[in-house]
């Protein structure tokens, strides 16, 4: 597996984990009623969005450098 492919897999896995953590935080907030978990959910979803934007940026950069065809 090339370093580029590993980078894409790592970004995708990080996005899935951030979304999963955000959903878990929302579930715990609904069950326990602790508002700190809502803050954790917001941070996790914001991280997932940031990772998604970074993934798009990385893909475009690789395409611009003609590393990815």
C-alpha cells in the first residue's frame, strides 16, 4: 500500500471514528443528561467536517501535482 493510499484510508477511518464518537456522545447526553457530552458531540462532528475538508484538499493537491490520475 502506498503512502497516498494509507493517507486516504487513515483520513476516512478518522472521519468514521469522529462521527461514531459524536453519535455516542449524543446518546450518552440523552440518557444521562450531562451537557458536557453535548459539547463533545459538537467537537467530534466539527472534527469530522474538518477531516472531510482536509481529505478533499489533499485529493485536489495530489491531482494538481499529477500524483493521482
